[in-house]
């Protein structure tokens, strides 16, 4: 059962006039996977989701769900169900009727239908609210009804279009955990569209990062975060210090570069990287640089002057100017040792793990 | 100044309301007066004038005509109104606002001018005047009301509701029946009622375009020349008034319900 392909996207493009919303997308999503399409607005992620659901048709290319090509199959005959960004709860029906909406067509009989509805409501912790009117629900409850209404159909694939974006921060984080747990419990393939990188990182088995209608990288959250293929992906997923480097040696999968500040670095050659003369770009995440206190030493160090300090409660953000480097380094440090009290202007030393320095395409 | 306003404003408002509604109030009062002369004090209470109404064939004819015209005008203006309201609320197209303005214009244009223009056009088209031409005139008058009611019902209708229905396996027709229609039905019924009421009471268009036919307002106008017929007219007027108020109230209740529904559906997006 694992590694069976559930959705196959083959060379799918979608144009609106001269505007290419999606350009030659290729993806293979496995059965039971929690897969996220991540990118800024207008990157084509919603277009792709809507084409999987059947609300939009590819200009070219093919979408195959569970071995069956979807060409010409309308939304109402696809084995997918969707949780809409607006939730699209039918306002003239109560919670129960909303959840039972799709079941009515299956003619299961009153008893079986009732059982399935109860089961779905229990799954999203809405037991007992069945008779509640759709307009009397809070945002979080609407979201749960939308989820129950889709899951009750037992789809092969559940599509989620920015389902958490309308919720406040606390509720959103709670729902992230719940959704993930729910997905593991039901074992259905989930495809989530989001522009929130934390959401994607926290929930997904794999993420496709998209920009301008193209898929830049498909990988597990850790891989995407730690080894982004290019600057754009690196930037979108969080803070990143970019370091200019010069290529010294290229041997198979490894490259050796010279940098100002970090000296000579040996690192893995990034997949999308093409030799751009001798120039290269390295990156290191701000939390991978640690302040060295007092006389502590580390195998790899870089020293500089603290020029700015920003306090964020649990962490402090430091900006450190390193002689010779074109841009100051961003550092996030926990506050256990007093990073929040470091005087601006002080010289500080930073330790790093050379493995945290990754080469990437521009 | 403020104190003065506080003291006199309610009095002014009260006078205003009396000025507006006292004449209308007199109508039912004199319609049950035993004497045919509308004068205080009342000489006695009677339902005679009401009982006489069904015995007047000319009145029954006029009532039938009004009913036919009213239903036809209501259906036509609502159908046209649905198209326009749907276009205005769903699509963004160039000239949307000017078009909306032009559709509403008959509300403020002098009715007699529109009536004369219509008469000229219909005659030059070679159409003979009949109930059909009255219907055309009434549709023109009713459409702004229809559209106002329908737009407030359609506005905020979240398109993803129809998509959600399709997504849950429903066909296009099933979606229309189970989602679209229940959502907009109150607004449609409300539009039908409002249009019917307006057509029922409308005089100027009917007067110009009816030819030899009579509708209720034309019949009433004709009767006013005979003093003896006045109580009957008052009774008929009272009935029409009651019917209008009833239908408009019901229409407004439905319109508000439609508005609330669509507004709730859209609220999640806000």
C-alpha cells in the first residue's frame, strides 16, 4: 500500500489568454500522503488544486487520479472532495443537512445515512451540534462542518484550499495539529494549498514550493527548509543569510567554494545548480549560528560586531556585521544565556556547523 | 436651539405622518358609511357597498384585466430582473455602473412622459393598444423595483456554494434545485409580489396604453364622475389598499430573509 501513486500530474499547464497560471507541472502524489502546495498568491497552487477537483481544465497535460485519467470527468463524478477557503457551508441547511448533502444522492437509507453523519461529526468533534443552524456557527465550527461534509463522502483525495487562513492564530495552530491527526487516522490522501510556510512545514509529508506557475522544489519539510534548491525557495521558507562564494573545485556531487567570513567550504552540489562561471551562493539559517559565550571555542567560528538587537520574547534577533562580508548576518538566539542583554557594538563570536552551509542556485 | 428641536421635532414628525396617512385612513372609514355622501358624522355602519361590488360586471371585467396584466408584468419583469441582477452581482464588466443607473432611471422619470413616448413608439410600430401594451408599459415601470429587490437577494451569493454542491456529487440541475433556488427563492417571490402590486395600482401607463380595455384604476377613475358610485369606489379602493399593504409586507419579509441568508454565507470570507 505505501508508495502507491494516487495522483499523477503530467505536464499540466493552464493559460488564461496570454497569462500562464500554471506552466508544465509534473507531480506524483502518493496514497495516504499529506501533500502541500506552498507558494505566494498567484503562484498557481489554487489553479492546480481546482483542476484536480474538476472546477478548471488543463490547457495541456493530464491529471490521473488512482489510475484513472480525469479528462472530461466533471467535478461531481471525481473521487475528490474539497474544503473551500470560504467553507461554503449551505446557509439554508443545518449542520446535519450540510454533512448529509452529498450522501443524499447515494441513497443509503435513513439509518445508514444518519450513522455516517454521526460518525463524521464525531470525527471533527461536533457531536451534538447536528441541529444547529449553519448561520449560528463560529468560524472554527464552520471549518469543522466543511471538513465533515467532505470526509463523510469517503473521498480518495481530500483537497483543502487555504482552510485555516480565516481562523485566528491560536485556533489555526490547534487545527493544524488536529488536521494532521485526522489525516493519519483516516488515511486519506490530503492535498493542502497554503501560503503559510509554517503550516506547510508543520503538517505535510511532502511540500511542493511554487513560484510564478512553476514548481521549484518537491521534498519533505526538513529537506525543503534545510536544503532549498534556490534563493527564492530559501527566502520563502524563512530567514536565510546569503553568502557570496567563489567556486574552487568541482568533484562529482561535491563542490568546494571560497567565501569571505566563512573561509573555504566543502558542500553538496545543489540539484538545480548549474555552474554560473565561478560565482556561487551559500546560505545559512539564522538559528544555525550560535553565540559563543566567554572563552568557549568551537571548531568553526565567525566573528563580528553586534549592530542591532531585537527582542521577541522567546528569542532575540541579532544583526552582526562581519568584516569583509557584503551583508550583515542575521542570528536568532534563545534567551537562556542573556542574548537579550548583549550590548550593541560588542564584538561577538558565532559558532556554526559547516553542514548548515548549503549551496543553492540563484 | 437644541432644546427647541427636541421639543418640536416629535410634533413635526407626528404631523408629517398624519398628513401622509390621514387621507388613506379616511378611505376605509367612508367605505363603511351608510350614507353615500362622504361626510362626518357617519350616519351608520354598513357593508352594503362591499356586497354590491361583485354585482358590477364592469368592475369584474376590470379586476380580471388587472389580474392578467399584473401577473404578466410581474413574471416578465422578474425574469428580466433575474438576468440583470445576476449579471450585475456576479460579473464585472465595463459599463456596469452606467447600465445599472439607466435601468433604475424609470423610477425618477416623469411617468406621463414615459407613457406618451411608449404610446408614440407602439403606435408607430403598428401595434394596436390592448392589455399587451399595458403589460409592456408596466414591465418598464416594475423592472427597477424588481432589480432592487433581486440584487439585494443575490448580492453576496457565494459562488463556491454551487461548486461545493458539484464537488459533493450533485449534478448541475440538482445544484440549482437544492442550493441556488432555495437561496434566491425568497428574493424572486418578493420581486413578483412587488411588481404585481405596482402594476395593480398603476394608472397613467394603463390609461395611455390600454385602448378600449379597462384596468381597476381606470375603472375607478371612470366611476368618479358619478357621485352615487363613490361609496363603491371607496370600498374597492379599500380592498386594493389592503391587498397592496399585505403583499408589500410579505415581500419585504421575504427580501430580508434572502438578504440575511446570502449575507451569512458571505460572512466567512470577511
